[in-house]
């Protein structure tokens, strides 16, 4: 009988840390970690020494002091007596506003341009190429200041709307005014408003939520949910009988009718802008700085998105289209059932990284005086308090959180549409 | 009953296509007016083109090239019968007077040959990499020496500085060869790096001052504050890309590596840098970097900006190279393993040459991106073209100028970036070695 | 200096050793150059010309200090700074002296740890409006759109002013003077507010300066002056007395034209002490005897510098006003050289 014995245990020697591949990777990692920690310790030590020398220990106390500057575009209530923290919050909201608006328009423009670039129309194709190359090859900062200059120089000042025979006039039966201070559009008002919910009392981060808005959103979501139920029922009927009942008026109805009733109950009406004093009063004021930034970021990013869309569509082989039409699918169904789902898989990851770029580029707001978080926290607050370290680090942290959230969405999407291959 | 059947024995001559589907008309019908929608698009496009051109062309064709101030330009325009004011005509005098400044900033005018030479030599140094089939292979030695020539030409100073910096690399390599033959590769690597660090930190300073006192050869030093205009943009772009390439390779390999700690360190670095806007990194350069350094150290601002832009480019470069690594078929890795190559040999001989080749278009587009982003330095007060345009507008003569400067700067950026992107497309076609 | 070498090839990029805390004067002398922070461009105060040569009122202060310390008014490196970067540049030792129309305030002096060595221009925040607006007082500006430069005390003063008068306004923050001017001229804002000197300078370059008026209200005190780091009194003294020498020179009638003559000795002991023919003032400062003579000879006395850069014969066209000598009803008052 033979017994299977373990191979003789090797005595551990120190040199095995280097020569034995089993241990070597561990050694390298420990060295790397120690090196990194030494570097970090060195940096922190230097910082501490320098700050002590400058007499400015890290202190976030300035956040609770009054900011004492005004911000023109504010989504929440704010005045110069509010704290620096609140100013930063207002700035953050402004960043998010321009980022969301920018991403939406950039996508629309980008998709249209991308499709038009593939157009058989010679002049349209060329024009789109000129557009894409023009925007891709000139720095976005230049575009921002350029578009700002165009807005300021070409649109009329509010004073041009004044007098017996004004040089400029409002559009759409006096409801919209394009001026070089921005665009004034009507705003929805509620005569029987449900009021606001005040959250967080008087704290710096307090904010009000409009009950009206919540009600409208709830009704809208409910309507869409019911409409989806109707659609699924229609799908079932179609699958069992082959005939699809006509449901579009029903589906539209369950969304629109409750919404209309709610709006009527709230007494919705529009407040129109009117020239009063130095400026237009009333209505919603989209400031020049917002429009310039929004337009420049959308146009610039759209040029990149157009290329992504074009590449995505061209990446789908012609065989797919041909096979689909051989199955007897109609043209629009080929697009929606065969081409788009495949093209989207190619398009979406770079598209989202463009959204990321757009959000980061929105920090250039500072060039046109749009008060985003770089303009408040990283601008005036940093300037007035002299707390560079705290402000810059916090600023980076905020952007990092925004970026990582977008990345997380991207990864989640990528996982969900990944081709399940071997 | 006749039994005549007709069989044609020769082909009919081809008929000319109807005039509406041939020549210019046919082309137009096919490409511009095929259907109501296309016709509408065409007409709309033509209207847009007309409006844009009719607004811009008269403005550009403005006889103000010799103007010496905005006021004089306005007089010249009035004399020429054009409306003065912003819509009337450009004031090109400002470009004539300031274009050299927009190009070179405040670099001493008698030394303009140095940046020019640096950028021309850059083309020579890049040739062996980009046109390997057309230039002698020996030129690669020049490419290796170029990273030391470039800063010396731009900043000047004693010739011994760059030579001693280069010597550090040579020493490190020699040590590595000797040690790795007698002991192990890893010890060789660590030893080489250590010796090089000792050389740079301690010995080379002494050596340089000694050599300089014996044999003072050198160029007149130029402080980096004198850098400005496009020269500054290009310098930042080139230095950032050149330094970020090796760092990016290391980061990409680290990110792909099996070593968990190394991997997370690299991922953390890359995601952090990619997650924050460049402008915040430039704020770090302008306000914080000195605080992070030992008390008393004081870099000048351009060097600080170079460091931060390099870190920024490194993260993007790492992702580009990671893409190149991922695009390599798995067989290449397995093939290298089956030949018995170790990790570094496989990287050096099999993986990197192919991955880098695939990544070249990505590297070029990263370069274009970094080059465009250099305009951001104007926000922290450096005088790049955009920053200079503000300084020029602060001159009493040119106060009130807007479009001319922006237009000129945009045109230069466009020419440069467009050229680069076309070149990268050409490379992409050339490098396709038929893997699909 | 050897600390720099660790950057290898980049050494040449100009890593300069700097003791940020003490001994700025020794640093400057060792370097042979004065690093002076100025604006990135403001008409009359500091702007580079076509040859890259900096000119202006603030620039002349830098040149006078360089002449006093180094004997050469051109031994200056001008470091353009923005409202954002100026204080860090000074605190970090990147510049030795900041002459960038900076307002002397309590918090900058005490909290940010700088030392204002004097005032080279007494200013105040004012408003400019187009004549056509028909406004005669800033209190009539309810609801107006106001252009302001960011990163200055201006925006704080403005917020306080409107708040205390209980009127509303719409601020339009702008990064540079050139852009503010562009927006104001195009009518994108009703009012432009900044230091009155800046308003005058800006108005002077308009096509039709007469169409714009400065409102009578001056809503703040803006003593603008050069500043250095806290804690280096030796260097602070040098800058302070270089500036005082310029001011005193005007008072005693020393000009760049007659300074050679006067330096040979006069009957006025104060002039003699200043110009180094009597006493040891230079030595006390750690400089040679002729320091003040060089500072004044560089660009002339205060009056000459003023007249050449921002005075009534220049496009900026500022009157002396508060910046006249105390003997003429102004605020300029140099302490005695004794």
C-alpha cells in the first residue's frame, strides 16, 4: 500500500519574498502601499506646516458667516445676509441647471446633426460637417465668450423697446422679449396655490418645495402609469387575437384630462413680462450668462455627440437592415426594433462621457459671470474669505460626487445592455 | 404565312441619359432636390449660408490694416463709406500690431528663433515614430535626446543642466543592467531608480555647477513668465503630453494589473482626475500647490500649471492606452505567455508596441483636447492668447476691440486642431494592418 | 537653490528658491530682479504695450522700488494677477510686492496677513450711467441692472449700499474691465460701478464720452496701495519709503528734470537727507545713499507719474482731487524724512 504524502514543506526564507512568484506580488503591493502612504504623509505634513506658518489652520467656520454678496440667478431664496454655505448651495443648483439643460439640448442637436451628416443632400451634409469641425476644433472657452459677445452686441437693449416708435418689439403677442440682458418668457402662476413646504426651517440648507409642482408631477406620473396599463392590455389582445384595439385617444386622455382638471383647480395662468422701470418685470428671466453658457456648451458638445451618433449608426451592418426588411418589417419599425437598439449600445457609453464633459465644462461659467458653484464657492467666497484650501477641496469634492454619480449610471446602463456572449 | 423572325445580332448603342439626370442638373436633382423634404432643406441651407456670408464677408473685407488705434480704424471706415461701429467693419490694425505678441507673448524678440527651432525640431524628432518607413532609423536617437533639448531651447540656461538630467537616465540604465545580471530584475529596477534619484537630488547639482564654472556653455536663460500667447499653449500641450505618455502607460498597466492595491491606487487616481474639471486643478496650481510642497519651496506659476496639466493629461492618457490594451486580441497575451516571456518582456516586446500603435489616434485627440484646454489658464491670470486678448483690450488704443481678436485666436486654434485631427485620421487609416 | 534639481530636466524651468517669511530684500538682491504683481490689464494703471513693456501708474511704483533697491528700474518681472490669484501669489512668495490697485481693508491687513505700506491712490466706488437714462442719483437706481467686476470689494460695497437704501438691483458679475465696458456700452447693464478712477478711465476711451455721466454718490472709501507680506518689516520699510519718497519729492519740488542738480546739494536739509547728500537714511534702510534719488529719477515724482499715466492730458483724464498734496487740499502726506 502506497501512501500519498504531501510534498515536503518548504522552509520559508526571506529571499522568497522577492524570488517566489507566490509572494512577490504581495511584496510589490506592500511596497506600493507604503510608498503611497509616505507620499500622502509628506504632502499632509507639508500642508500642515505651511498652514501653521501662514496662520490659517483648516477651518470651515467661515461657512456660517454672512456671504454679503448678491447672486442674480437663484432658484432658492437668498440675499446678501445669507451664509457662504447657502451661496455655495445656490451655486450648486445653478451648476446642475445648466448641466441638465445643456445635456438635453446637446443630445437633441447632436442626434439631428449626426443624422443629417449622413444625409444624401450634398449641401446639408457639407454644412453639418462645417458645423462639427468648427465647434470641435476651437476651445469651448472661446465659444462661450464668443456667444456671450454675440448676444450682447446683436440683441437690442431693453431701452430699445421703449417709446412711441420702438426700435425693437416683443414677439408672440407681447409675451416673449429678446434683449441683450437675456430672454424674458411668460411664467406660470397659480391663483389658488397650495403653497410651499418649508424644509429645514431657517438653516443654511433650507429649501422650499412647491406643493403645486408635487401635485402636477404626481398626476402626470399616475396618468402615464395608467396609460401603460392600457398599452399592456392592448399588447395582450394583439398577441391573442392578432388585432390591436385603437387606444391612443384613451391613453392620451388618461394623461391629459386629470392634468387639465388639476391645472384648472389650481387656477393656472401666465405672468407676462412687461417693461417697467429699467428692465422688463414679471415673467421668467433667462439671463444672458445662462443662455451663452447653455448655448455654447450644447453646441460644442453636440458636435461631439453628432460624431458619436454617426459612428453608432454606421457601425450597424447593412445586413441587419436587409434581414429586417426580408422579415417584412416596415421602415420605421426596422429603425425602432432593429437599428436603434443596436446603435444605442454603441452610442450610449461615449454619450454619457460627453455628458460628464459638459458638466465639468460648465465650470467655465466664470468667464461669463454665471454664478455656478465655481463662481460662488470657488470664486467670490474664496476671494473674500481667503480660505483657498477649504474652498478648492470642497469644490473638487462636489464635482467628484456629480461625476461619480453620472459614471455610476453609465456603468449600470452598460451592464444592462451588454451583449450576453460566451 | 411568313416565317420572318427578327433577331437582333448587335447591341444598340447606349443612349445618353436624359439631360435632367446627367451633368450638373442631374447631380443637383439627385443630391439637392430629391423630394420635397430635401428641397426644403436645401433652400433653408442656402438661406442660412447667404445670411451668414453677407454678414461676415463685408466685415472681414475692411480696409483698416494700417490702423494704429481703434479711433483711427473708425475714421478709416468712415472715409471708406462703411458704417463704423461694431457691425461695420473689422479693425485689423490690432492684429497687425499685436500678432507677434499673440504668438510669442513676451519672449525676447531677438530669441524668437529658439521656440521656432524647438517646434521645428519637434517635427524632426517625431518623424521616426510617425513616418517610420520614410526616414533613416538612426533618427530615433535624436528623438530620445529631444526631451532634453526642448526645455533647454525654450528656457535656456547652461547646457549642463539637461545633460546631467539625461545622465541620470543613463546611470540608472547602467546600474539596472549590471545589477539585474548579477541579481534579480526587480532589485535591478529598484537599484537603478534609487541611484538615479540620488544622482538627481544630490550629485547632479554639484556636477552642474562644477562643469558650468569650468566650461560655461549655454543659452541666455529666459524666465517662464515671459512665455505667452500661442507659444505658451503649445508648450503646455507638448510638455503635458510628453510627460503624461510614460505616466499614462504606467497607470494603464496598473489599472489592468492583478495586484489589488496597485490597481485601486491607479483607479483612484484616474477617476479622481477625470471627475473634476481642469479649472479646479488649475486653482490648485495657482493657490494650493505651494502649500503642499515643503515650506520655502517656490515654483513659478508656469511650472505649477505644467505639473497639474500633466496630471490631468495622464489620467486621460491612461484611459486611451487602456483602450488600446483592451483592443488587443487575447491571443496576443496567451501567445506571449506560451513563449515563456515574463510580464515585463511580454509588455515590452509584444503588448506595448501593438497597443501603442492602436492608441495613436486616441493620443492625438487627447493632445488636441489638452491643447484646447490650455485656454483655461487665462482664468488664473496667465497670458495665453485669450488672456493676452484681455491685456490688449486694456491698452488705451485698442479699448473696445472684440471680434477681431477672438476671430484671430479662433482661426489659429482651428487651423492647428483641424490639421492635427486630419492627420490622426490619416494615421488611423495607415495603421490599420487588417485585423478585421 | 539646490532643492530645485530634483526636477531633473525641468530644473531650467525656473524653480526658484524662496524664503517666504523673512529676508525678502536679500532675496530680491540675490535674484537681481523684483517680482511685482500687477493687474492683467487696466487702462492707465498697468497694461503691456506692443513690445511687451508694462506701463502705467501701478507699474511706476514697482519701477521706483526696483530702482531704489537694485539700481535699475527695468529689473522688474511683472507678474499679471487676477482678483483671484493676487493674494495667493503674494502669500506664497511668488511676488515680492503687489501693486494692483488693491483696497486697504481691515480683513486683508489683519486676517489675510498682509501689510499695506501706504496709499498711492485714494479712490472710491462710483456709478456711471448713460446720460439718456435721466438718472441723477444712485438712489434712483431701483430695479437697475448693474455691471460689477468680481473678486473685488466692489460687489460687497454694492450689496451693502442697495441693502441699506432698501432698493433692489440685478447684479451682472464680470471678470475683466474690458468685458464690463463692452456690456455697458451695448446696454446690457444700465449702470457700471467700480472705482471712480476706473470709471473715468473707461469713459475716456468711449467713442462719445459726453453721453455718460458719473453719479455724485461715492459709496465707499477705496484707499489703493501697494502691499507686502506681514512680518518682513525691513522689506516693508523699503517699499513704504520708496513710495513716500515719490510723494515727498513732489512736495519739495524734486522732479526728474532737476534731480541731478539738486543731488549736488541744496540749502534744504530735508531734500539733502532724501537725496543722500546728508545723513544716513539709506544706510538705515539697508540701501546705499542714493536710493531715493534713483527711485525718483526712474519715472519722476508722484505728480509726474500721475500726469504721465492717468493725468488730465492722458486719455484717462483724472483730476488730482483727493490725490493732491496736503498743501493743496488733498490727502497725500508723506511723513518727514528725518
